[in-house]
């Protein structure tokens, strides 16, 4: 039985990668494609860029498009994701949410909606990044005494939120490893005379430029040595494949909030 997928943000970079992944997977059926109102893609066949006649036309009507769907895969913006969340909840459609930049209140709404529909919510759908998160937590736990932790990330010039959702998730994993909450130990910026580095803090450095898909490194620096755990993405296809794997995971799930570690059985 195939899973009926709707892709949000169909005309964007991630939307194209997701559409390509659906077309290549016999276990997935492209059921619908959504884009923002006013987009030049509205009304066009979703397979057009791939030389296909998919018979699915990009729409800005989420209510109509989502009716009867199994899963919505959403890599858009927080405001759009909140609108989609409400509609999915109303129609009983499951969600894979890869959007980043949510507020605490918006995350709480996602958690509340997951009481009604199954949701995979993760700032990074890459299988490699999911493994990295587990490794960072383990490394921080082992090296918590005498090692300073820094998270360094770089993305393309078009990314609008900083630090990246993935960097924050890595920071959360590191904080858990040293027995802290990230909100109590994060340092997001340094400028001027900052004084010596305080033990137990987790620093972030954000780089933006060019067409970098996504690079993340967690540095654990001690006296005489340092450990660096790095993931570099060279293609958005890795995020698309992870997201579609998550969509298949949801097929047999009831209501609940899941992340990629659930999808990969790493918990």
C-alpha cells in the first residue's frame, strides 16, 4: 500500500528535492503539492521540472489539497507551518515537519497537535545528522569534566534563522550530556572584552555565505587535545530522503510526537 504524500513549498529548493524523491519511490504517491499564494508555480504540474506529467497541480488551497492525504511533508516557514498544522489536525493528516526557527510557543502548539495526529518533528532529517546528535550527547557525557564545548555551523546566504535548528539541537544534545539545560548554558554571541571562558557553557558560532547546504561541527576542547564531530551535507537530497523515510515511518503510527531518532530506532 502506497503512502499518499503532500509536499509543502513545492517550488522551493527542498520542495524540488522532495518531489524528486517521491517520484523515485514506488512506495510513495504524490497526492498533492502546495505553495504560497501568488507563487508563479500555482496551477503548474508538479512533475514539470522533472519531465513528468504527474497529474498533480501545485495549489495554494491547503484545505482542499490535504483532504484525503496520509502525510504532509513541510519544509517552509514557521508561520506557514502553523497554518498547515491546524489544517492537518482538522483533517487527520500526519505531518513531517522539517521547518526551523519556531518559537517556544509554536513548538508547544506542535506538541499539542501531536495528541491528535502523528508528527515527526526534527530540525534536520538527515540520517547522518541524527546519528551525530547521539554521538554528541555521548561524547559530552564522557568529556564533561575539563572540556569546553563549541558548536560551529555554516549555511548558504539565503538562510534566515541563526543559529540553525540543527546547531541548536546539537547544543541540546551536548547540554544533556553534561547534565544541563541549553537555555541555562548557551552563549550565542561574543564581542568585545568578554572575559575568560566560563566552564560549563556551550558556545555557538554562525557562518553564512555562498551555496553551502549545511555544515555542522561540535568541538570538545580540552587541555592538550580536542575532539571534533562533524557533518557536512553536499546535497539537499539527504534531507529529502530522511524526510520521506519519516513519512513512511508515520504510516503505521497513531497520534504522538516523534523525531528522527525514533525513525531510525536510535532511542
